[in-house]
């Protein structure tokens, strides 16, 4: 009798169908963030003194991807060691300029066609993001909420161009693209006027999202943040601002696990937000004391987020992407560890005896509910994960690191 057969029987006794959980996990894509591979630099060759608007990768581990070919090779290596469906999450600063560079407000699908071709050959979907940082017109810390109308106009045009690119990608792949707008705008110290920047941001966003005619291929999302490095005292695009805006405009709301106070539960926000917005985008990350974007761990906050998605039966309304950038370890391994941990957290949620838990709760039998919750923690989900890897023809835990080490010594170590 196989390990999985034993686990399947144990879960069956707990009222859980492991086959259903495996099917749902296999059907749920995770979007790999391209910026993990090159430390959020992109291919524009911008002046590094412009800053990253809080997007700072720390560490100097050797082997950073220096161009598109190296980044794609690293992504291929990671994808070969990750089970399940994958997508690619692109920022606009990763355009393939080839012979002619343009500014961000003039970007078109032409600058991302090679990415579309690359993804199509691998069966990947793509997600997209305007890059509203590390640019001369973002040097004062404001973009869509800038007090200068000309600067706001540039960033409005860039966001509109990004939505057009997202729609074109989605139509080519016959797979809708989530285009997520995040801006770093804010103040390092206490502002005198909190309202005016938010009024300007709302007006700018109204222009950005005015044309929703291509919504079949482009899913619009907006992302909040509590604070950033250099923006500690005030962030224009707060959670309250974007929750209200997304609910009012019918947009997807992005919840980034690192963009809230450390004592806030992102998991607890999910059920409330789903009542008011059409869908959610999760940026799975791990903040340590601040929005430091560490590699996703199978920790309690991550488990709680994905367990809540499963408990709400909301996988058809939730998009899952990664958002971390760690330059202190092997970057390919970071993708693999973070993605597999995200998938494990979701699997644990799918294997929770939700029916029995809800039945006990509905009967006000809170003692049984607590007992079931605690006992479910020791159910053998690891054996089901092992079966998932086997069915996906991917290495199980403990079997993939040697491939990464060989790639590091054979490829990454020669990049200088």
C-alpha cells in the first residue's frame, strides 16, 4: 500500500477528499515574479540613484541575471522544479527593447512580444504591472498623485499603455492578464495635507481606468501599501483608499502580505473584501519587521491566507502571485522555495475538514470545532504533497536542490 493510499484513507475518515484537493491544486496557477531573478533592476539601464520607490533587494549573492536571456534561463530552471500551473508576472521595466528604446508612456505590445512568445511556448499565462518607480519623473516620490499635472499625465499615459499591453497579451494567449497598479507615492515625514494627494490619485485613476472595453483580456487590479522606505509617515495609496476605490469601480483588489502592519491579519481581510470587490489578487510575500519581501515561508500567516481562500471556496475569484526579491541566497532556489511553500499552504487549506468544521460551528458545538481544528494540523498533508509532485512529474522535497546546485556551479558562477 503506497504512502498516498494510506494518507487518502486517513483524510477520508476525516471527511476530506484528497483527489478533489489535488485536482484543485493542479488547476490553480501561481504567478512567478520576474523581478526576483535580477534584484528588481529591469532592462532600461536607468540611473540607480533614482531609487526603487521602496523596491530594494538586499544581499549580493553571485549569479544575478544581467539580461533577458539569462533571466529566462533562470526562470526555465526554476519552473522545471515546481509542480502545478505557472504564470509569469512582468513589470513594464522588463521590456525587450532590442534596437530602439522608448520611455514608459510609449511602451506597446511590441516591446513584450518576445515575452509572449516565450510564455506561449511553455504554456504560461502572463500578468503585468506598470513600473511607477526608478524613473526621473518619480524622483520626488510622487507619480499619479504628483501636484504637477504634466508629471501626472506621464504616469497616467504609462498606466494606460500598460493596460493596453496587458489586454494584447491576454488576447494573444487567450488567457486574461491581471494588470496591477501600484505606486510608491508618499512622504517620509508627517504631511500637512493628506487629502489633496488622494484626490489627485483618484482623478488620475479615473483617467487610467476610463476605458474598460478590453476587460475580457485585461483584469484591472490596484494595490495598497502601509508605508515604504523613504515613505514612512504617509502613503497616498493606503488600504482604505484602494478598498473604497476598487469597490466603487468594480476593480480587483491586491492584498500584499508585506503591505500591512505586522499585527494585522491579511487572512481576516479576505472574506470581507470578497463581499465588495469582484476578485482579489494575492501577492504572497513575507515581511520581517517591515515590508522586506523575504522568500515565502510555510509560516502561520502564509498558511492562514491560503487556508482562508480555500475556506471561502474562492479560488475562482482569487489570483495568486509571488512578490519577494531576495538577493542574499540563490535566486533560482528562492523562486522554487517560495512557490512550493505557497502551493503547500493552499494544499493544507484544501485538505482541511471544512464541512465538519462548519457543521460543528453551525450547531454551536465550539468544543468540537476546536478539537477538529487542532487535530487537522497533524493530518498527513505532506504525503499528499508528495503525490502531487509525483503526478506533476516534478521532484519531491529533498530531491531538487542538487539540480539547483549544478546549475549554480555550471551557469550562475560564471556570470561574475
